[in-house]
C-alpha cells in the first residue's frame, strides 16, 4: 500500500455529535484506514449512539482499535471489581455501563492494549491509548521512552492519545503523535484528530482541528438520565466543553483533598469542591 492516508481518532468520550462530524471530515479527505485510540465512551450522554456510529464506521472503513482506560474500567466493573454508585464520583461510568450491551463489552474486551500495524513500503505503526505499558500513562511525560518502544517493536511511528493534548514529536528514528481528543478537547469548541499521510516511504503526520457547536452536545445531557444519575459530573463537563482547559482533574483532586473520611466522597463534599474550582458559583 503506498500513498495511504490513515486517520487516528482518540478519546471520543461518548460525544457522538463530535464523532459524527469527525467521520464526515475523515470521509472527505479519503482516509482508507482509521486507527481508534480508545476512551470511546463515558463523560458525555447516550453512549449507545457512539457504539452505533463505531459499528457503522466498521462497514465503511478499515477500522483498527486499541482499548482505553475507560473501556478497562467498564470491563473491570463487569468482572465485579469496584463499587460505583449513582452520583458525582462514579455515576458517569455507571450511567455508561448501564446503557452498554454485553456485546459492547465483549467488543472492548477484544481490543488489544497495544497494536502494531504494517503498511507496505512504510515504517510500522505502534498504537496505544496512554503508553504501551500503561493505559493511563502520559507518553509526553517520557518522550525518551518513545524511541525505546519504537525500537522494541521495530516500528517508526508511535500513535497515542489519552492526554487530550495533540502534538507531533520528532524522534531520532521515527516520530510520536498524540492525536488529541475528538470529544473532550482542552481547546473549547474544537474536534481534534490526526491524519497520517504515508508517502515516499515515510509518515507525515497532520493534526486537524474542526470547530463545532458544543451546545448541541450539552443539550443531549438532559436526555436519557445523565443529569439524574451522574451528580455534578455533567455540570463539570458543561464547563469542560464550553471553556476547555482541564476541568476534571482539579475537581477530583479538590474533592479528595477535602474529604477526610472513609468510603466514597459524599455529594456535599463534591458540591464544595465544585464551588472551590469554579464549576458551581460560590
Ligand atoms: Fe484516557
């Protein structure tokens, strides 16, 4: 295969409106292969709509998947690990889990944590959600490891996601690309993904950003019980989608700093944390 265009999409997070818009763009540029980088669901509403779009996509493109940490959490929950309750702490994941089918979870289970894909006349491509060793790892935090992973896999392009921070990092023998996030970007109002142009024996990564209407996504939060089941998480996500930046980590860290007791963080503490970090008005 020569002159191939590969799309790499990460971190949809149930934002099916952004995902659908992204797929239109991928179709328009004529990509033949789509690398799906994990974290398909949770954090936005109606996860079943994202799963439907993924399956439709598999009929139209050569789709290849790796698992994200969100899929791992859902599989762990099915295996009886953890104890999510409705509310801010685990409610968004529980809401998502309750709307997925056994077939959806089997599909996640079938996804590898890393994959290596060969393309004729081009360096092999190594894909992972976080790092090849850690679904929640930040590849950008250890760029010197990227070369080691590529050398070990005899590959020339490392594609990762998870941090929602798109970037292209040239290495001594290859390149690392973080695709950014389709559904939950740090830049407000944008869908972000990567196109990997395989031409003349090497890969030329291109980071793509497309504007879209986040209010249409927030509107879906009032359907299907998301506000009712997920506590303040959808309120945090409203701020995330409208303002970008990093909303979830400071919110969770503040709640855990405030809560000195045992067991799950109570909703009253989540409310205080939300006021402290500006998710709710003080
Ligand atoms: Fe992730």
